[in-house]
């Protein structure tokens, strides 16, 4: 599980999610970083897919979905892929 800082100041929040949209071969260089809230993981995955589709980029792109752990870290949840 990857632990990265979650760049918000809300301590104790666990319904916040971050989507790192990657269109480059280097996953550490996201094209866009989107923060949003969702009631559960299933809702977060559906919202992440919609957000990924709305971002400009190549036809074949993906994003890494992270959840705020409540202590300032981002916990990796899933990779969302939008195939060409």
C-alpha cells in the first residue's frame, strides 16, 4: 500500500478521495490531481471513472485513486483505467 501526503488540512476525514490522473509514462508526474468526497469506496470508484473521462488527454489514460486515512496520508485504493 502506498502512503503519500494527502494535501488537505481536514484531520479525521476519511470520506475524501484523491484522483491522480496520469497521461505520461511516469506515474509520479500526474497531469491533474482531483480531490472529491464520496460516501463509500464503490461510489468513489464510479465518480473517479466519470472524472477521468472528463479530463482532457489521450484516449488511453488512467488514474490512481487514493483515500484520506484521517491522519494526513493518502492510502492507495485502485487504478482507474479509461481504455482507448
